[in-house]
C-alpha cells in the first residue's frame, strides 16, 4: 500500500511540474497562420510582420525601422514595435523568455498592465548601467526575465526599436530590424 501511495504522489507531483512548466503564451513559436495570431501579436506601427526567417527554418516576428521621422524642431525619431497581449492570472510571478537577433543595434522591452501602467521587470542579462536598451546580435540570443502581475492579469509585452535625438545621436537606420521567436511565459 505504501508503494502505491508513493507512486501516486510521484505521478501527481510530476503532473504538477508539467502543468507549471506549460507555456502560457498562445502560439509563441509563430508557426500558426498569421491570421490566427492577430489577437496575440500586433503593433502600433506598420513595420511589424510575421515572416519566414529562412527557407525551411521557421516563422518569427520581424520589427523593422520603416522611416526616421524628421520633426519641425530638428529632432529625429524612430518608433517600431511588436506588442504581445497576454491574459495571465492577477498577483502572480511569471518567468518569460524569447530568442532575438537582428541588424538593429539595440531594443527596449516594456511590460504594461491593461491600464497602461508599467510593471517592474527583471531581465537576464541586465542592460548596461545607465541604460534601458538591450544589445542585439547577429545570431539568435535568448533573453529572459521575471515580472509580477498586479490586480489585472492582462498585460502587454512591448519589444520596441525607439530613439529620439533629443537624447543623443541617432543610432538606427532605415531597414534596421529585429527578429523575435520562441516567446514563452511560465
């Protein structure tokens, strides 16, 4: 009888770990038809798309700098992003990860509640001191982090190419891009 209870507890624990490790991001590998991803991934700007990275490889999200805005005050600006809508549990700790590569020199990451309020995020690797930008490499690199939802479990994850010359020299060029794949939330 003790052996039966031991195996039953072991199976229950293994099932609990399997459920806990389940990816909560709908279609985070982007292999589904682009139409079915519209509720999950979007952009506030026109240069975000789901593409085939290499013939026969896989689908991923591409965010590209379409133009550099020239403002009347002489400043220049860039803004291109992908937004991932996540329906999660309130007041819960989460771990996330994604793979990213590209030609853009850097990107920003932001998590916001439905109300628009920013959520604190801990990233690995952390950005360089005095910067909120993360480096982009030409090879796939995994980025990961943790965050906690608050009263509303609904959050949006923004992966953004953004800069304004008010803050320093323009470091993006038209055509710079990032590719993002394998988004996981656990």
